[in-house]
C-alpha cells in the first residue's frame, strides 16, 4: 500500500483496506478492538489504516462515504449484475467491500443489481471487473463504460 502525498493523490487499496471499508459500511461505529478481532490484526494496525484512509480522503467520516475521484479522466461505468437464487445478500456484502463501487442498487427486470464503478485507470477497471465476476453467487454481468456527459 502506498501513502498519498496529498488528498488528490491516488490511494492504492489492499485486501485489508477493502475488508475494513466493508466492515465500516456495515457498522461505522464499530470499536477498533472489534474490527481488529474480526480482521485478525492488531488494534494499532486498524488505527493506522483508518488514519491513512481518512488522510487520503477515501473516508469522509464514519457513516463511511467513499470519496469521489476528482480526476477528469477517471473511468466510470455501470454494471448490471445477475445473482444466483437467493444469494443477493451475500453478494451485496462482498460488493460493498469494493471501494471502486460508488453506488449499488437493487433493481427489477432481467438484472438483480446495478453498480456504478469508478477507477483511475483501465488496469484498475479490468481488475475490478475480474473481482466482481469472481464473487460467489454472481451468475452474469454486463458493463457499460460512460463515455461523456451530455
């Protein structure tokens, strides 16, 4: 994980960051000791990660609002997702741990979920697509990159 020099710098998330963000989305007021126990790391590690996530602007507070990237050339897309059977809750929990997912909605029709994705690079975008498609319970997905706003 690299630390940004300022709030506009790119922050690189690792597995622990993603899991921590996921837990905070579920319970933004969870004590550090509880988070440390769940993630099987020290309380100090959790505190350091929270400090970095706050300093980078990724976390705006403990209702956990993941920052919007201010880069003009960020890659944004909408992904529609089909879920197998009754695994929607499990899939949602996993998806909410991905910081690149800006919003996540349940929907009707052919698709079960709609996610808005935002990344800084195509490589990051490709990685996020792979991560989403590997989540147990996801049967199919379709992604449309947003090219311009009109």
